[in-house]
C-alpha cells in the first residue's frame, strides 16, 4: 500500500507492475494487484477526482466538436474494419485446421 501511495504522490498511476518495481522487483503481480484493488475499493476518496466536471461535449466550441466527431467516426470505422479482418482471419484459420484434421 505504501508503495502505491508513493507512486501516487509522484503523480504516477499505481498498477501491479509499477508497485512491484517500487518494492524492488519483489512480490507476485497477482498478489500485488489483489491487495491494491482491495485497498482502492475501501478508500473514501476517489483516486483521480473528476476535474472540470461542468463541461460536456455539447458546450465545446463548434470547430473543436466537429473535429472530435470526425476523429470519433474515423476510429469507429477503423475498429469495424479490424473486427471484420479478425473474423476473416479466424475463419480461414479454422478452415485450414479443419482441413488438416480431415
């Protein structure tokens, strides 16, 4: 816990790997992760309090919002293409393995 808190004080995001390094590369990652997550679940204060929560996408300047919407659309299309490609690759791999079994 102290290692995670020391990382927070330095402005870094504590995770199991970073905490393990802080501990001198000692301890199991799964154990460190479970202890840190348990500690975080019992904290009273949020780890990273929301800043400027009064802002929303609707109040952004129109030029900025338009560019952001364009970027969001491009990322969405790219993810769709990746999903289609992954499905095609998985399907062809399945067919090759099935053919080799037959």
